[in-house]
C-alpha cells in the first residue's frame, strides 16, 4: 500500500522543524525479572531483587561497582587515606541532589553510615560497617570516616547496595517510595506486577539515554518465555528457563548475554541442627552430590563447579572441587562412621528460583541414594527469608549467594547456617586489618580451604548470568559483579 502524500509531507515538516518522526529511536525499556522485591529499601533487607531494580539506577553510594567488578568513584569524586590506613577523607561531588530536590551533603552521608551501623540497624550487611569508629561531616562536601582498625575492603564495602546514601527525611516511606540520587527516580510500584522509573532531570552526572524504564516481574519460566517471544518485554535479566536459551540464540530477533556472577550456589546446611552438626555427616552429604549432574539437569550446562564459597573468576580462587568429588560409596561409609548406617531424614526448603527447585529434586535423589531422605518444601521468597534466613528453621536449602566477595559471612556464628569456628573468625579479623595484596590473597585462600575442609555447606556451582534481550538493545551488563540491572548505559541502536 502506498504511503499517503499527507503523511510524507507531515514527516518532512517534522524533520525540517527538528521534531522526531513517529519512528524515532525508542527511549523507554521494559526489563523483566523473576523475583519481585519485598520492599524498596536496599539498606534494610537481604533480598537481592531490591538491588536488581535500584542499584545505580535510583540509589548510589560513595563508590560503585563497574560491570567488571572494579570499584570506582560514585558520590565521592575522590578520597585521601591516612598513612596509618585509619582515616578516609571523602570529597563529595558538587551539585548532587536527591529526587525530592534537596541537596545531598556530608550530613546525609554521616546519617546513612551511622544508621547502617547503629545497634538497632536492620541492614542485612551490617558487618560491612563494623570497622567504622566515627563519621564526621567536616563541611557540606567533605566526610571524614575514621576506622577502629585498617580495613583493606573498606572502599569495596562502600560500593555495596547496602551502603547507598539515603536522605533522613525519606526513611519513613523508603520501603514503598524510595528517594535516591541516581539517574532514575522512582515513579510507581504496582505490587505483583511492576516498578516504574523515569529519568531524573537534575541528575549530577551524564544523563541516561532512556527516559523511562519498567521492571516487570514474571515468576513462571513458561510465562517468561512466552512474554519474551511475544515482544511484551524488551529483556529478561537472569532468564529463568536455561533450556530455552538455544532457541533465543538461533532467533535473529534476540541476543543472549552469558556472563559471570558472584552467585555461589550452595546446598546450605544448618550446622547447628543434629545430625548436620556432625562434620562427618556434612562430608557424607558433600560426597553424595554430583554437582555436574545438578548443573546439567537444573541449569542445562550453564554454571561453573565450585568446591568452596568463592567466585572462580577471582584471582585468589582455589579449585577445591576434588575435596568433595561425587563418591556415593564413601558417603555411605562416612554416614556409618558418624553413627547413621541407615541414614536419616531432614528438611530441604527451597526458594522460588529454578536452580533451587530443579536442583532440589536432583539433589534429593542423590541423597536418597546414600540413605538420606529429605522432606521438600517449596517456599516463596518471603517465607524463605522468614523460615530459613531469619528463624534458621531448616535442615538443608539451596540458594545462590550473589553478594560480592562474601566469604566473611562464615565468620558470623549467628548467620543462618550457624557455622561457629573461632579460628576462621580470627582469620577474617586478620584479613580485614590487612591491606597488603599478596598477604590478603594468601589469607583468602586459607579461608577457602578452611570452610571446604569443614564441609560447612555443599558447594555446587557459580551461577551464570544469562540475559535475553531484543537484538537492538545496547548497554546491558553481561556480568553481574553485584546483583544489579544497571540501566545507566542502556540505549536502543539507531
């Protein structure tokens, strides 16, 4: 059909006037995720989905992670470190405002750090701030942080989503109406469906190409596939049905990004619950697991085997998978030596992700083969956080720990897998006080061996980051150095 002359003339007029024609480059995007955040306060919850939506988009910290995992300046444009490693003096960027129009100053940084480390703090990563002794607002653009002891991870820790800067006046509604300093401002949250963001006109840095972004929540893998194929969404971060990825790769309408994550996927084990409090029992469980079968069956081959709680792409990683090689006969011997020749029964509580649900069925069969029966319960995330993470009411679970460089959680006896090893705790204290890179690497490797030798958890695989997107969408992160869908550099191809 020939295009009507009046439409051609109108288009020519629009171009002559510098106006965008109807087919101009898109400036909005809809990104889907499987998990919906329980609330929208990254400084007050453990759910990684909070950071997936808000990190770098709505909230910013003093420092931030790049896609490669490098730590770079964010709200702090520069800093000086005293010779003794105890004092960090941050110079804040000029002209930064919160989305309500108020200026972001050193007083807000002091408030945020003091709130995160307070005795009644609900910050899920409160230990990130444990080394801080005092925080002082020297002037509106200068913050002085004094540590009780040197902390070689301090700048790294300040890049976490749990360390973003918040406004005191926004705290009352932060869980439902977050106010940050990022390039996008919160617009709306239709619970059970989507979160909407719009570009913040007064952003201090480079304006993003996108004017609007919608995060859509689709929990069912089949529905995720249908929505992507129908074009209802533009991208799906951490696509939940890896068996469909070859189909997307073969379709020119789409691109598949495969990258690394910080997600150590583990068979989390309650070290304080009998008989799981017995090291021989935990060792038996480790040898009962065929991690490659889990990777193939649950993730269709996407994932890197691990033998400890550490990312394989990190230079300090030690491959300890041989320590927990699949050996059912050895597993049975170990159970007998531990006093359980006929095995035992425990619970296996699984959160929603497909790696957990599918992996749980595979691991349950592997454990059954050596005499360990599991009572499987499928939980929604809110239930999992309450029963497993908070109340520690579980025997086994499967979860990916997506926080970067988080081996330090094993030094927390009250953490949900309840591993209490004073030697490990002392090692972490020494590590935190050490700034020499070579010495830190050696200690990190010692830490990896220690938890592997104690068989604290069943170490399965490093989660791969698999994102499906329309072919002309640019700038999405392939890797996930932290749990984030950073839209600051995303645009449509011209």
